[in-house]
């Protein structure tokens, strides 16, 4: 069986949460007899092999409101769709919806519904008719948490029997193991206890809230990542005169693992629904760390259960976030217990094996339905 993933970016050039999920599915699917390929946009163009699967890179022509357009992607999708058994779309990406209809895709289709469209509300009014038609046309829709399914106005309007809940999962064995020297170097730099954030520095991550929460405390806060709002966050720290907030920028994967293993707790102050799940929050749980996040009606509160795996506080509330940090800081035994429960919840619900197994089941169900309808599945 052959599956084609289609999204505007991929891990070969971009390291966001959606790209991470796509990579895990592509890398593991061959163990299940499935050949995965990716069609994505790139400023470079040219196809490459990446971690054992083919990545077809159509040249990016231009972008409007973070929505990439590519004339060559239309041609590539039409050609590649002929030889695959299932097309796996990753939503949201309005150009993808348009490409689906323009190329007249006639194969089983699954959509991973990663997030509602939150920020571009004026564009959403124009896009909504196309979006509704696209979501109505696909074979299956997958959402990563029951929380998001309950709170999404878009998903509420769709037939519920075509929607599956498949939580994102991680494979700890795929993460590098830091050396004792690397662990010691980071511990010497930040001490035995610090709060850690890992992610792209975007508007919805709520890092301005975290910085305000760190005010009037001496808790070390380490921020890993880069992004569009980095300059204004650094300016906020400087304006407040804080010396306990440290920006590291991007780090190597092995250093990220070392920092997660060393930190006292993972902080995840995202305050808007654009944060649909939170992969780095899940990484914290995987390594047995207590978690602090905000209640925004998404998968963050499916990973982090208030009072069990950490604290869930109201969004955009620095005082509540500071109180949660204080509780974990002043009660290390309680923090350690919450970390143990976070790790146990990870093993119950969020392993890569569980996610991949469920997606493979969906692919086969779709392909089996097509076979019964008289269309043969590729033997390649």
C-alpha cells in the first residue's frame, strides 16, 4: 500500500509539531507494509530521500497570510495521486483544499485536522465555503484529542461518524541520549532546578505571560527556540530588568533532551486555540516532568490533567501561572509525583506505537473500502 502525505512544510526543512507527526507516520509505516511519500513546498525545489522515504518538493511561488501557493504542486499532486492508495492531507492549508478539487483527486482521503484557523479571521470568511466543501468531501477526518473535538465549532458541523480521535504519539527510543558530559555542562550552566519552555516563539505561545509570571521571582526560566516574536520577548525581559529568564535560541536535539531531563518542570503558557496540542508538552510528560499549561479547550489539557500531572491555569493570567510555578518549586516531592503520573499517562495514551497503529488501521479500512468498490489497491 502507498500513502501520500500533503502539507505546505515538512521536517526536512521545518521542525514544527505537524511536521514531527508526519515524520513519525512516514518513518514507521514501512514496518507495517506501507510505503509513505511526502509532497510539500520548498524554496529550493528538487526531490530528496529523507529518513527512508521520498519527499517531493514543489517550488513555493508565493505566500499570502502564511498560505503557500505553488503551480507545480498542482501538477505533482495530479501525477502522484494516480499511483497511491490513500492521500493523507494535513489541515489547515487553504491551498491544499483548492488543489484537491483542481486536480480532481479520486482516491480515499484522510485529513489530520491539526487546528482551527484562529488568527486570519477576515480570510476565514472568504475561505469558509471552500473549507466546508473540502472537509465534507474527504473520506475520514482525524483529530488529536477529544478536547479539541468538543470545542471546535468547525468539527461540530461535520458528521461525527466520519471523525476519529487519534492522539499524537512519541517514540522515546528515537530521541538521542545525552552524554554525562553534556548533562553536566547544562547543569553547571543553569543549576539543579529550572523551568523549561521548548517551541517556536509565536504569538499564541503566551511567552509574554510566562515572562510576566517570572517577574518578582528568582526561579530560573529557560526558553529554547526561535521565532517571529523573539525580539519583542527579549525587549520585554530587558524592560522588566529580569535576570532569571534565559533565551537559548534553537539547540541540537541532544541538547534539548538534556535540558528536558534536567528541568524541574515544563512550562507551556499557550493562551490561544492556535495551540491545538503541544508536542513539547508531551515530550515533558514522556520524560516524567510535571507540567504547567493553560486551559484553552485543546489537547494541552488532554496531556496535562490539573492536579494529577501538573497544573492547568486560566489563560492570560500571569498571577495564576506564577502561583503554579511556586507550588511546584516549593513542593519538590509533589512535583516529582506529578512527573511520575505524567509519564504513566504518556505510556497509557501517547506512545508512537499507539498513534501509528491507529492510523495504519484507518489507511487499511479506506483501502479495503476502495477494493470492495472495485478499485484495486497498489501492490507496490
